[in-house]
């Protein structure tokens, strides 16, 4: 799965996610990536793209829940994203990660797996990339 | 909202079992693709283009790179096919588009955007999504385009292990 979230000069956010899904999947299975609110969501305050065990992201409505916590409950992006990805989803038996960005430019990239391919680029134009958990 | 925000782009290329002893060449190639995705998306933001354009540009780079489970390099289904899903959403206006189970669309993320912009629907699946792609002039490819040997071998191992589909996630 791959994904991106962006904040433009006007202060608008967007999110996108694309995936080949689950190895060896059957029966026309669709995961969270294509489900708005589960693996992909954006509103005026927050944008999220997820990657992980899709069934759990769907049940948790992960991306929307993160944004709802930010937009409605006024939680910090970091706390909202970490709570959903590293607490709620593992508590259900799932795993994975997400990237999240809020309208003030705060970035969160929680994950509970060995690694997550991830990158970010801000005002200085310097691309930053990390793969493993301790990077 | 009329303000001047600092353009920011954040991307991911998937989470899961990523071993530290991963082939160095593979790690380097994946790293390079992520950098390219960031640069292409950020270049658009710097020009003042909307966030959705940057998201598209970054994801297309990753879909075209065989090291990630999306587009070229997607994992295989139990039946030996590649079936892809994608979605986009804009924060202003809450517009969204999604596609699922597409097998011939080169860049499913572009089709998801087309669904958002040119259809009255949010999600199209399978043959209907493919037909809409043709109608909109979204590039299609032979399904063999998506195949990589590594993904094929992953599917073969999964079949041998026969642990059931829920234990194999991408």
C-alpha cells in the first residue's frame, strides 16, 4: 500500500491511498484503502492515509476517527493518530500504520510494525525518508 | 480559507515486516522512489497547485515503482491476478472518489480522482470502474504489466503454507 497527504498554500488538505491489497486474497476482498473514512480521509483540519490490516482499519474507521478526534474533540494530531493506530487497532488484533497531517502543518506517522516506508518534505524542500522503527 | 500555509507533503510506502537484512539494492531503490515521490509532489505545491495534485503526483511515482504493493508490483490474489484499490479525498468540500478491484488501470489513483471529479458517485468497482476509466481516457495496460517475480513467489509461498487468506496481508 502507498499513500500521501498534503497541505497546500491555501491551507487545504488532501489524502490518497493506493494498494494491491492482501497477498493471496480471495472472494473479491476489498480492504480499507478504498473505503473513505477507513484507510483514507481528509477534512478541513486533518488528512490521513493508512496502511495495514485493512479489516481492522475498516472496523475502527481509522482515518475518520483520527480526524474526528482532531476536528471535533480538539485532540492533538499526534495523540489522535497514535491512539487509533497504536492502541485501538492492536487492541482489536490488527496492526499497521498511518500518515497524518493537520492544517497547521503538524505531521504524525505512527506504526506498530517492524517498519513503515515513509517520507516527508516541508518548507526547506529537503526530502526526508525513513524505513525502520528507530529511524 | 485564504491564507498562505507552508506546503507540506507526507507519504508512505506501506508498513509491515521490513527486515533489516533486506537486500541493500532493494532498500536503496525503495528509498530513491520515496525521495522522487516527495520531490515531484512538493514541486507542485511550491508552484501553488492544490494539495490533491501533490498527492496524485507522489502516489503515481510509487504506483509505477515495482518495490511497493500498488500499481506495478502489486501482490497477487489467490487466483493469480492483480486487483487494485485506491481512494482520494479533498479536505475542502469533502469530495471523495474510490475504485476497487481494478485489474487493467495503470494508475488506480488517477481513476479514483476521475470518479471524484467526473462521476456522481464515490466508489466504482470491477468492470464498471474499468469501463469508466476507458470513458475518461485513463491509461490501461495488459494485466501482465503489474506482475513482478518477487510478488509471484510470495503468492506461491502463501499457497504452499495454506494458512488461509486472513493471515496474508499486504
